C-alpha cells in the first residue's frame, strides 16, 4: 500500500509541475534489500594524452554562501581522506574519525556533501527526486537530473522559469559558466538502459554525478575540466591511480580530468564526454542501441 501511495504522489507531482506538497520521508528501510546504487558502465581505458593544464587561481569569494559551503565540505573530505572505495548503498561508510569514505557517485555528492553541509538543500532535492523515482531511498543520478531539469523548466507555479532556479538551486547549461564546486549530472536515456539490461542481463546505472573541481578550459568545441567524484575508476592524471593513495583499488573518491564536447550553436552546452581526455565519446542516445551513445543529457547546478 505504501508503494502504491508513493507512486500516486510521484504521478501527481509530475502532472502538476512538482507543487510543494511533498512526501515526508525518503529513508524507508523496506526499499534497501532490493535497491541498487549507480555504477559506471565504463570499460578500462588507457589514455596516453600529454596534458599540462594552465595555472588557475581559485575564486575564494562567497565562502559563506551556499556554493562556498558546498566547496568547503567537499574539500574537507579530500583533506581528511585516508581510505576510500567505490561501493553500493548497503556498503556505504562515512567515518570521519578514521577518514573512511565508501560510497558511489550520487552518494558522495548527496549524502556526504550536501546532506552534511546544506541540509535544507538536500531535503528539497531528496524529496522531489524521490517523487520522480518513487522506489529510490535517496537521490541517484536520474533523481538529481530530473529534479534539476524540473527547476530549469518551471517556477513554483509550474510556469516557464527562464531564471532556472528555485529557492535552493541555480540550474544552467553553458559550460563557460561553470565554477569550481558546481555539480555536473549525466542521465542515461531510459530506452538505452532498457536495451542494455535486455542485452547484458543485468541492471543498468541511471547516470553519473560529479563536481567540477576547476574552471573549464575551453578550446573550440571542447571543455576540459578537473572533476571530483566517487567512481569505479579514475579519470586522466587521477589521484586514485597512484600507489599509496587513499584508494584501496583505484576506485572511490578522487580528482582527475575529463573532457566534454560542446554544442556549436553558441550555447556551449555539454552533450558528450570522454571519461578521460581521449578515447571513445559517450554521447546522446540515438534510438539505436550502441554501447557508447547512451545519454539523455547533461545538466549543471549550483547551490544558492
């Protein structure tokens, strides 16, 4: 009965533009046994690119603003990091005393950063992400994406929202507006996920959630960005790849470089990416099954 009620709530919120009549909880333990976290469907990639990033000076203004609080919490985790590994929901660990952080991509950004530092932001995100995806006990990549997409498209009354923001989040599309600490969310297309599951006979990730950890370096129609995330493997020149790091097996929390392909219509919207700097592009779903062309889209959000 509870799942039926939550499903009806989710449907009503979708139909009526996500009014602020929210469910009261997203932490129902009855979901946990059958629940799967997101994981990257990424093969082992080798990247022999030689890349020397330009010197960048961090913008330290607005430290007391929500975006500054978000960055400070993420940096505190990096500074405190002693042991990390990529793991699913049932294996999550956040032990600040020992510096142990074990989780997945959306768990790092949602539970370990936003929930600890910006609780009201987290509650708005979690309750509405849960309304879109009723059986998730906490926001996964598709929950982040659908929540942010709704903010980009609607104001509180369900009308068009050109400002792309609600009380807690500013959502935008242009890579040249990215600042350190902005959240980048990738969602995999639902048709692609279904075909992947049919062909591979296993569950498919809903996408990836990461944090821009530098300003974008834009050359032509490509943007190279240092990324902080919790992943099953590292990016280019990644902190997880060196011996003696906090990572137990090359996975978990770390920082490395990714490259994004940008639209050429003057909007500079990211629509595809390299997991490192070269190799295969992971691009938009084309309607015909292909391992790499899997994305519904990419959105960027900043706490305000």
